[in-house]
């Protein structure tokens, strides 16, 4: 039996005990109630052109995206590698979040990862260490990855916003939009086949702001040749362990698709 199939025989109970709910606290953001649309009133879903841009646009996300819309085809990125992009993001002051955080948390993982995970924003621990998902929610994500047959180092992990919102509040629509070009550039450089949206923020900004995480999760959503799987944010599992079963089912789905893409 391959390692990739072994995980299916496990139970979602590997995700921890019910006491996690009391321990959920100040790490990773994602404080939104389930099913709440984060990004304002309903808007049209993103089209192909909106996933492209020519140059570092933060500070004027809307106009940059609009400019990209008018561009024919897929314009070249201004950065050749994730390292180059990370340097650019480290100097970003495009929204007010930079003024209140310790450092930019760019993301980490395999730069050629087939599967990418996108959360909401850095929490306190992430802000201190400069790494995504290393607090309690991150530790739970590690357990989810392991149980699903993934090593943390073989996927890529990032967030919608790269700077910690004060008090771990949700990023505002303006902050999320200001940071979105960085996330899009990450996705274009990594070129994952599958993107797991951890929570409503990533689901709204990457798939459709009208989606509710409770109804969107567990289903594949295709956008511009990429397949997105929304599921609950690990912080939501810490607050409500009853969601663990749903995440387990979603991750089995992700793993099965990963195996299919790899021809196993
Ligand atoms: S959150 Fe994003 S857009 Fe705002 S300052 Fe940080 S890197 Fe720039």
C-alpha cells in the first residue's frame, strides 16, 4: 500500500481533541463567522484578465487590475522568481497594515508546489517569526497536512494579506485588494495545479466574493485553469471542532485529486 493511500484509513479525529476550542486565541486571523461574505456587496467573479498585471501595483490595486484587464494576453511578471518577489513585497507599504506589523510574512514552501494553501493573514506568532501558519492554527494545519499525506515542505503556504492586521482582526476589503496582486504573482510564479482556500477570505478573494464558505467548501471551483478547493480555516476548527470532519472530507478530496494529477 502506498503512503498516499494510507491516510484515507485514518479518522478526522487525528486533528485533535475538543479542548482545542478553548485554546483558540491570538494566532492566525480568520475571525469571520462562517458563511459571512467578507468582501462587501456581491460583485462579479474575477475574469481571466484580472489575474494578470504588468508591474508591482500595490497601493492602487483596483487600477492595476483594471490596467491588466485591458492588456491582451498574459503580460510578463516583473519578477523572475519568488525570491525576487519576496524582496519586492518586503518593501511594500501599500496599505496601513505595514505600519502596525513587525514584518511582512511572504509565504513559504516548495516554489514548484503542485498544491498551494492560502489563509487569511499572519497572526501574532507569524508576525514575530516571519513565517505563515506557525501558531496554534498552523500546528493544526501541519497535522492536517500530515494526515492527508502531504509534507509541509512539498506544498506552498501563503496568506491573502502579508502583514498582520492589528488584534488579528479581519483584513478590510481595501487591504485585501491592495495585497491581492502579490498573491496573484505568487500563484503565477509557483504555478500550482490545486489551491486550497483556507477560510472565507481566501475563498472570496480568489474564487468569488459572493460565495459562502459553508456552502462552497468541499467542491472544486475552476478559475483560469486552476482548481480551487475552499475549506474551513484551521482557526475555525480550533473554535469549533465539529468542523473537523468537513475539513477531513475536503482534504481527502484534495489528496485524491493530487494523486490523480500525478497519475497514481
Ligand atoms: S498587507 Fe500587503 S499590501 Fe498591505 S503593506 Fe503588507 S504587503 Fe503591502
